C-alpha cells in the first residue's frame, strides 16, 4: 500500500555544486540497499531518484525474498521493522503442470525459519527510506534527474565524474569519484559508459496480480511449470496472494483483454481449487521477460548493480535477490578499500566486486534459463525425465537440501552482513 513519507532529506542551500564520494543513480530497493550498506562510513553519499518518495514506495508489487536477503536486512539493522511484515513460507511446492507429484521444501531443508519470504514493495521501501534519511552521511535526492555526465579530470588511481542534475527545476552540478548505476534494465549509466550487454527477449510475458482466495493460503508458495510457462503463487499477509503468470506474448495480451469473469476463470484453471474461489484485489499488469547480462560491471569510477547489470526470467524469484546481494557486496568492497587507504573508485578495487558477483550471477541466469526452457515445452522424453527428477529430488534429502541452497543464494560468497 502507498505510504505517507516526509520530504527528501536534502538541506536547502544556495550552493548548486555538490561533491560526494559516491553517487547512486536509482533510489529503488537495490540502490537504497547499497546506500544503507554505506551508512556510518566516512564516505559522503548521494542517492538520486526520479520519483517522489511516495511514488517510489507505492508500487503494488511483492517479491520472493530469500533467506540470504533476510540475513542482509538483519545485518543492516532493519529486520525488526521488516520481518514481522513479511509472510514466512512454511512450504514451497514445485510441480510440473497438473502432475500430482511435487517437490516440497520446508524450513528444516534450509538454514532459516522459513523456506522463503514474500516481501511487499512498500514494506521494503519504507524501511530503507527511513534508514537512509536517518544517516548523516547520505543525501536522498528525490524528484531528481541526471541530465548528463562527463569526465571531470583525473582522480588518483581512479576517475572523477561531473553530473548535471535537475532537482525540482533547479540545476545542480554533482562531482563524484564513484558513480553507481542502480537505474534498471535500461540503465543510462551503463549506456553512457558504453558497456555492452548480451542476452535475449523471451517469447513470454508475465502477468502479475494480487488475489484474495476464499480459503487460507497456509503460508504455502507454489511454482507450477506449465508448457506455456511457469505459474507462481506467493502468499501475502491478510490471506492475499500474488500470482506471477508467464505465458507467450499473444496469449498474455489476450488474457488481459478478457472480461474479468473470464480472466478469473482462466486464472482458476492454473491456480487450482485448493484455496476456493478467487477475488481480484488489483488490476493485473503485464511486462515482457528478458535475459540480459552486462559484459562488464565496472569501469574506473563506475559500477553497475541490480537490473542495470543483469536481468533474468522470473522463475524461482531470483531477480531482486541477486540485486540485493550486488548492492551489499559493492558497499562492502568500497568500505574495506576506504578503511585500507585505497581509492574506492579505482578499477583495481571495483574489479573485486565484479569478480565476486559476476560469476555467481551468470550461474543464476543460466539456471533460470535452463528451468524455463526445460519445463516450458511438451517434448515427451523431456517430460518423462523431469517428472522422474521430481520424484528423485523429493525423495533424496541431501539432494533436496543442495538444490534449496542453490535457489536461496547460500552457494556463493556471502557478504559479512549476511553471516
């Protein structure tokens, strides 16, 4: 739900030139997580967000939130605020279409009190915005746009960037030694740096909607792999659920064009009858699906995090969790370098972040692509193989626990705040 937040914490000043050690372009969950990771440091940080704080926090969206992401929030001191507002998944069931056998994950299969969590956008943003506002070394510039950027001379063993920023109609000049792009899949920071990407658009689009089922969801999440694409059900507080329905583009468009009664009938066929009749809480939305990976994450004086660096298929709920791990890893690398007297904007330092995150992200992108392609088809030899695999995975405890570690982010190097 939208939240009522105070104005940005930018102190009025006649000086239209600002100097920061770090400027983060993009004040979404990933950008604010990176800023929170730099709280209390000796670095002066600015976050630039195009929307108002209320607009940025007001999206009606929920995310599958991994135990590693939860540990990061604990390390940032935000879990006491956020944790009670999340739905703790006590079961996650993975199945192949209407095949009756499913892989069922429970908390005892992992390292947390929940298999996964569902986190609403407004809950995460409210906590992150409050933390950023309370930090003495961070300025949160809402309603601001970067109009242009250019090199501003050399810094020792690094680079310096000059940004022209429009803040509520006034033009400011920002000088920074480190520019962080957290500005999404169409990142202007990445484009202006000339960093190339590789990947592809999938043949699918995603429909998302929030529903109120007749019966209790019992804190159970579902991922059902239909030939047209995965169908996920995320339990939310107050016995609501969010669906993430993947289907071929034309089919998804046709679904959204149906009268609401027919749309709900089609939805019920995918959803099943375990929770009774369904009621729509909000208008369904649709977005295309792509796989994208930046060929570089860093340049001297510049780094990319989150969707600016990579995008993946929504199967398995990996996207936001990858971005959160990027954000906290980069903040950790930056702070450690500053504490050692190194220049945090130097390529030598930033390459540590790239080496840490790029291989792990590549693995996750490959895994989500493999899952989508393996299950989104009717090729019978593959159907038989994957259904046999469901039996094996659900029956062999150590193998099931290994798969859960892979899906929850515990297989890679963990940041200090997640340990």
